[in-house]
C-alpha cells in the first residue's frame, strides 16, 4: 500500500507513512517486523527487507511469526482483530487464506449476522473452498481473479484517506 500511495499520488515517504499509520492493520500471525514507516515498539527486533540472510535473521523471523496450530486464539492480536471486525462498517481481507481455524477464532459468522460489508481476495483458493466460505458467510465478497494489488486498485478508494 505504501508504494501504491507513493506512485498514485506522488507523495513522500513521510506523507504516506502518516496516512498509513491511521489505518488499523492487524497481523494475527505476526510479521517479520515493522516497516520503515511503522512505529517500532521498544525491543522489537526486525528482519531487514533485503536478499541477505543468516542464522540470526532466520531466528528473528521465527520469533515474530505464529503458526495456525499454536494456541493463539486469545492473543491480544486476535482479540483486537475480532473487536475491529465486529465494530467496522467495512472489512478487507487481503491474502487471507480463510482457514477454518482462523474463521472460527475471528468469529467470522458474526460478520454475516451484523451485515458488515466484508470483501477479500481469494486467489489460489479452490472452487470447493470458496463455495464453503460463501455458504458460511453469504455476504463476504470474495474476489477470485484479483491479487492484493489489483483488489486494492479496483475496490478501494485511496481518496478516502484524504491525500
């Protein structure tokens, strides 16, 4: 999103970072660390975004990533994500695999019950899996043919960020 904002609106790193920090982005399975424009919590080690690697970098990445089979349903990130979803008017799922365990942890059924405008990418999911997701969440708009970039470009107005 950072690069898209820069290229679409000819904005500086500082301007794009300021706008993106206003968006709530929750990584329930962790991340490799904050990007340059994100606020870096004290003590958090971050994996550099380059082609170099060594054992220390691999260990840092492993520290920051949580796998689906860990008991993480009650982590602050999942609690924050559930609350954000259920209090939102619109929700976008980007690169989300819609694994049944994550769907249950996020209480996705409530999206349908509350009538929240929810959309997401489903590139790479099988036809059968998409049918099952749509059966359980009829108002979830899955966009099959779009990767994250195309989805954002076609379905999200960055003008709403008041650049």
